[in-house]
């Protein structure tokens, strides 16, 4: 029986999955029978109904899109089985797949996960790798089992985390790497040239989902910790603090910053330098703010911000 073109069902929702979907769609080695994604949801400033990024990508390739409320419901699983897939590929789908789906294809289900497993299993591996000051991260292609990112490993590829990276730029690099690694892995896997390897029992960690409150900066922490927070939480949920402006406590989002090594002030104390530099004291060193946004306003440089908003040297952020 000829192996190719493989009959594939693709599960994905977030933008991270789009390069993987596109790489499979453009290859003559694969025929995508269906794309399964989460239902459309409200989003944006006006909270209008928005299609998922994967749905939009699927439409570009004229692929059929299925959007079940719950992937584990029997009518959906029964419909899926009629497609007789050789392989299911999953990337940033957002629901745990039941055993009835995992066992459906003859070659099983493969997942594109953005960490070097077993480190950072879970929903937010990119953010937690930056938060924990990791030097590198990467992508794992694994064969899925019933656990949360616990399946055997097929292939892995690592990349450095750059000082210029935030969660968005690292996300984009990992999404591209995942698509490339997936395309390299599948042919060797289905040909029996790759043997799935059980994940190591040691070194596992869990990357829990990020909450909005995680972005609140604690100025008693060292500057490096806060710098990593700014990078990890850009663009969402955003790193933020509060400052008093014209007698009112206002939320100040920090989009970009760097460590100010020579700062010797108190934690949370604001230091203004020549009306163009804004430094906030940390438990160790300081954080120089490079781009910021007052609640309800637009992003600004410190110079632009200070031209329209008076802050006093020695004033506290919190």
C-alpha cells in the first residue's frame, strides 16, 4: 500500500499552528481531509465574533473546516472516523483529545509542542521559558497519549532565546521551526525510520496558563526578573505597574525595557534622567523603560510620555 499522499486531519486554533498547517497544505505528500478548530468567539475592541487564525488559514487553502464545541462528543468522533485518516496532526488546538480520537488514525496523533520536553508541558511554554531566564528553548514533535504533553518524543530542535526576544517574536520563530521540523519528521516516522522515545522521568515541569494579574510588576524583585516579565508578557497580558498622575492612580503598561545596572535607589522609586529617560528601582539594579502606555492612551517613548505627564523624581510605582 502506498504511504503517500497521507490522509491527514489537522487540529489547531491559535496562530502558532498556522505555519504547520500551511506547510502540510502546500506539500504534495499530504492530503488534508479536514481542519478542526475551536468555535468562533468574540474578540477585539468591539467584541465582534472572530474566526480563529487556523480557520482563516484553512480558508486560504480551500480546506474544509470543522468547529465542534467539544472534540470528545461521540457524534463528532463518529463523523471524524468516516474520513479514515492516516495521521492526525495537532498544534495549539486548546482541547484535550479523547482516546477515541488518539486511536483513530493508523499512525496515531502527532503534536507540535513549543518546548524541549519534558520541560514546560502545558499551555504557556513560551512565556515560562522567558520568565525563567532560559538560554534556549525549542520544538518537540511527539506522539500523543492520554496525558498532558507526556507522549513519546519523535524529534526535537532547539534555538537560543535572544535578549531582543519577547513572547511574540519567540512565538513566531518557534512556529516556523515547528512547521519545518514537522515536515521533516512525518515521512521518516511513517516509514518506520524514527522510533518514539519515552520522555525522561526527570526534568519535567509544568507551564501553567498565564493570567492577566501575572503582569503586575513587583519592584522588590531583581531587575532581571522584571525584565523577563516584560518580555514574557508582551504582547499579552502586558507587564504593568501603577503610578500617581494628577492625584489619580493610573495603570502604566511597560512594553519594552532594559536593565539599568548602575541604579542605586530604592525599589519602586522613579528616577528621571534629563527628561528623556525613566528608570524604576528594583530589588537589585533598576529597569529603564523604553516604551510605555498609560491606560487608555497610546504607546510612547519616555520622552514623549514625560512631555505630557508630570512625574516627580523619587515618586513610587506600585
